[in-house]
């Protein structure tokens, strides 16, 4: 199976979704106006499906596409500083075959990792509303269902964490107390994936030093420690 969405029907439903009028209008406006540096690009301007290894044991959950990153390139965490920071770390941890991601055909392949998000359209000010997050949540639920070898989840940021917890709580699963903190590790219960929380690799975090490469590398080292030895 190619490294894109886990199921062709699911991928098409994500890409064609127009449930949130505010997000539809914003993603298309960004794609139409463009950033001067990308004036020659034909922006994607649609919802973003997940990407990665269909046999992944680790699910990485982010917030939403970047306005001139994934909303431009059509692949999650691709084409902006957040993605550069993430894929350099995944490459160092041997989850990615290369440390950069610039466009959908750049040769990037992930091993044992699948990347998704709680919101599939770029939101104004990077702030999706509760209703918009609820509209998107079924897509993530389906992806989790397709990841039959899933052992653990890495939540990048508090909103991603809340989205993951909501999925399991909606199933009536009693979860232990979970507090967001960088590098926190949680066992959600028997038969459920473990959970690691991390600061999101946004420019706001990485350029202020709130999240350093050393700190981010520690997340992926912990992931490797927790995975069942092959």
C-alpha cells in the first residue's frame, strides 16, 4: 500500500469534506491569495489525509495543516518549519528515510509511524472551534481502527491530546488522569495504546526555545524504548 491514507475511500471522504463553512472559506482563500514566495505553486487548498506506514505501531497526532505548509503541498507536516523540525527528529530516530519534506513526491517514507491530525483544514489563527474538531474527529477514529498494529500514540500539543482522549472517553472507556506536560508518558489501560505528550513543533515553540531538538529527540527515544522489540 502506498504511504498516504490508510484506505482509499477514507482518503477521498477526507479530501472532499466541506462540513465546516468557516474552514472551507479560509483554506480556499489562503490557496487563492498564496504567499509571495509560493506564487507559482498550485495550492492544495483541501482537507489533508493522514500519511505514513499503514503497518505503523505509532500514531502521531498533530493539530491542523499549516496555511502555507500542508494546505499548499497537500501532505501533512510538509513544506513548513514545523514539518522540517518533525521530520529531522524522525530521521534521527530512524522513523523516516530522509530529514526533509518539501512536497508530496519528494521520496519521504515513514517506517512504523503514521501521522494524522485532529483538524484536517487550516483554521484561522490555528484555532479550530469545538464544533469543527467534532466534525473532524470521526476521520481520526477511522484511522485508529485501520492501524491494527497500534501500540502507542504521540500527541503533539494540548489540543491533539484532548482530541485523542475524547475518542476513548466517547467509547465509555474509563481513563486514568492525564495532564498535558512535555514528555509525560501514560498507560491508558489494558489493551489500549500508551500515550506520550509533547509540545507541538510550531515555530512559536521551536524559535522561542520552549521546544529544543534535544527535548524533541527525547520523545522519539522514549517511543523506541516503549515499542515491543522485534
